[in-house]
């Protein structure tokens, strides 16, 4: 098993709704990427940073 973490800063001015949409897309990635067993994402709205975790 391999776990990878991506830290993605969000540009200032991006609406929270768009950030939530991105979180949903990243979290669903395991349904579309072969070999990806699990995908989850979350956001820290104070620092405007997204954390995306993958398990292969």
C-alpha cells in the first residue's frame, strides 16, 4: 500500500462554493483512476489550503 498526500493552496478570491466543488471531485477520484483504492480531501478555510490523500 502506498499513501500520498498533496497540499494544494487555494488562490485568494476563489469562492468557497468552488473550493467545496473541488473537494467533491478530488474525493471521488478513486472511482475514476485505476489502482487508486481510496481518495479523500478536506480544506482548512482559515489557511485556504486543501489536503488530498490517496491510497494506492
